[in-house]
């Protein structure tokens, strides 16, 4: 009788484990399915629907990193930065070494003016992947927001050194040079971005400012015109072009 009872208890335990595993597996599959739907909606620019799918995925399995990560990016695109921060921080808790999580968490911190927090995670991102350019560029932005232009230039230079086609870093480095009145250096670096056929209208506007401050008015005029070709309602470029046209007509 005692032996039969032991067998029965063992059988119940095995069945319980099998049922538990089956439910867990089913939940994981459902969570993954909702994540895939959310990811597809995110990639198609349907951020609000992505949020719905990803919240459902997280409610099923809150320990998966990528639903939190893509949900954070979705909130970021919707300009709901505090929600984005919460989800990216949860993704960071799940994997503190994930480079893309660190990068985007740093961006979201910057968007909210949390510069010290941004600097901390971006420095960690550099430790994780020292050969990648993106963290250096965003860290340069953080120091620029603090008014520490020499530090920002240091990191922008490193970003450009690691990726000579990073037009965002090239523009930021040129802008930093403009802010410390080193216009010739600004011309040199921003021309590099123009040669790459950058689609950044503000890069050409900054190049125009650099040209203008080195007395190269025709080149400044051309740069402002290019900025307006890329973005016809770019008010700063419109104002700058009018000023240069007046100077050239005198």
C-alpha cells in the first residue's frame, strides 16, 4: 500500500511538471508571437499598434528583453519619453551589457535633459563595444549640452575616426567647431560630409555658416541653397541665404 502511494505521488508530480512545462511553453510561444506582431508594426511605422502588441507580450512573459526594448523604441517614436525610459531601463536590467539598449537609453535620457544619466550609460556602451562609433557621437552630444565643447569635440572626433561615413558625427563635430569660432576646421570637416552626399539639410546649413565666416560667400550661398533643396521650409537656411544674397549684391 505504501509503495502504491509513493508511485501515485510520483505520478502526480510528473504530470504536474509536464502540465506546468506545457503551459510555460505555450505562454512563451504566445509572447513571442505578440512580440513579432509588435516588431512588424514598429518596422512599418505603426507605433501605436506596436505598443498594444508589445504590452500583451510583456504581460505574458515579462522576462523577455526584446519586447521591452522595442516597446521603449515605440514610445520614443511617439515622443512619450518617460514611458520609453521605463521600458529601456527594464531591458537594461535584463541584460546590462546590451549595446543597443545602452545607446537608446542614453538617447532617451538626453531627450529628457538627464545628462548625467546619459553620460553614465553611454560610457558603459563604449566599454561594451569600443570599436563602434555611435556611442562616441551621442556622448559628444551629451557633453555639448553641458557646454563642455572640448570634451564633445574629443568624442565626435573618435566617432568620425571609427566611421568616416557617419554624417551625424561629422555634422556635430563641425557644429562644435563653429561654436568655438574655429570656422576653417568646421569647413574642412563639413565638406567631408557634403562629399558623402549627405541628406542632412542642417549639415549644409552649418557648412554655409562656416563658409560665410571664412569670407567664402559664394560657397556659403551654394551650401544654403543645398540645405533648402533638401528641406524647402528650413527657416534658418532661408534667413541665412537671404543675408548672403544681400552681401553678394552689395
